[in-house]
């Protein structure tokens, strides 16, 4: 039986609309260069404010993916 090894990285996605869209943007972008994505864990949510109004929703994620041979 072979054992699996996973790498964990931190990502920050952003969106003008929502935290969910920010997370989706980060995951989809990571999926363009990383294979076998496994788990995304939300670490932090924040909002960039400009002129007293929300400008960017940001989602900080820990993302795991499987090492390939």
C-alpha cells in the first residue's frame, strides 16, 4: 500500500462581490497550475474598504494538494 503525501499552501482570493466568490477565484486559479486539489480551509475573511465602502472581499485559504510521483 503506498502512502500519500500532501502539501499545504496559503492563498488569498479576492472579489468585488462576496467571500464565497473570492474563495472560488482562489481555488479555480490554483487548479490551473496544481493537480489533485483536496481541501480548502477558510482561515480568515476580510474586506478592503475604499471611500468608506466595501471594495474587495478577501478570503484567506489553506489549500492542500497531493504530491505526484
